[in-house]
C-alpha cells in the first residue's frame, strides 16, 4: 500500500470535500477520486459513503482515518529524525496544553528558543483530559497538565506549583477585604469556566462540603473572558493565580483570600515512557529540569 493513498484519504476526510482536498494536494479532482478508489480496492472496503449530499465516513473509513493519522505522524517523525541527523539543532517540538497551562510554558519556551532557535515550537491547544491519550498515540511529544494521569506509559515531572485565586473587581463590595469566609460568598454571582478541571472540581467540592450555595449563573469558554467580566464587576471568579497575576499587580483585579479554599495544584510536564523522544523533545525536558533545579526555593 502506498502512503500517498492514505495521505489522499486523510486529506479528503479532513477537508470533507473532494475539490478542497484536490486543491490542498495540488492535484485534479479526478486524480484524487481515482486515488481513493485505488485505496478502497486494495483494502476491499468502502471508506466513504457517497449516497448522500454530505461526505460521510463508513465504519471502515473511520478505522482507516485513525491509522492514516498515525502513519502521517510517523512520517513526520522520520523527517524530523533525518533533519536532526543533518543538523543537530533543527527539528520540531509539539506540546499539548490547555489555555491556562500554556502560560506555565512561556518562560521555558523563551529559554528554549534562545538555545535552539532553529527548532520550530508548536503548542497545541488541547483538552487536558485528552492529552495523555494523544501522547500515547504519538499525536504529541510532550504535554502539560495539572493532574496525575496515573499511567505507567507516561513520565511526569512538576514544573510549577500554582494556587487558586478568588478575584473581584476593584469596585466590588469585597475589594477592600484581605480575606473572607466561604459562608460570605453564598449570594455572589460566580463566572465559571465551562471546562472540566481539577480546580473546578475542588471549588464545587468545597462549597458542597460547607453547604454553601454556589451561584454559577454565567459560564464562559476562556479564562480571558472570565477575567474581563470580573473586571467589569459582572461577577466574581476563582482562577489560577498565574492567569491573573498581571491584573492583580496593575490593580485591575483584587485578590481576596477564602479561608476554606486554600488550594494548590502541581503543573506537570508529561512525556511517553515507552517511546524514544526526538532530540527537540529531549532538549526541552533537560532545559525544564535544569531551570527547575536552579529556581529559588
């Protein structure tokens, strides 16, 4: 089987269009259709249901799509390995992180880029819950998460210790307070992050254990939108401290300690334990380790 045929199928499935796939591949639409037909003939399976208006994959098509992605990743790994053989400082590094955990990478990426300026660094925005599986499947080289995946197929190392910050607008009634009890928050409107996370679960558990109502009347998809709404005094929020440190320093947000919710979290850099890492990934791991050892305690 030719890898090119799998590449054509992957492009068709990704673009959901024969014409767009042909344009992306620099081929004619009949050539793309013929390549798909050759692949189906070789496999003895129909991969795309052509009976309807929309392009739909068959059950066999979904299986072949998964393996096409893996072959594509293996091809990139091969190209990276050969590039690194010719030039020890070249290559590509892919790291999976969600919106907030990506912030913990910034200082390390800055140092890494100074040391290895020829390596292309790609941080992909991913759901934290999916990063371990993506690492194991080879879709990512490294990942950053805030929970222990408890999987012996992965290695973990702590790169940061963060804590949960309760923030309010400078105009809020609690803005002049240094601390409050959780009982005082029962009437507040909370602007919540509508993504599951260990922090979110810790807050829900804390309010539940103290039998205090948690009014999550507004849920937003990003930390940035939550931060802006709190600044506008549309509600209050619990956010990772690193995500709001600049706003607290500038006086755009005020942090108030909640006595019953003093929560820390470890931010972990994870990597596959049973697969050889590229030079780029190994160099990044070594840099993070050295910077962690050099950090003041």
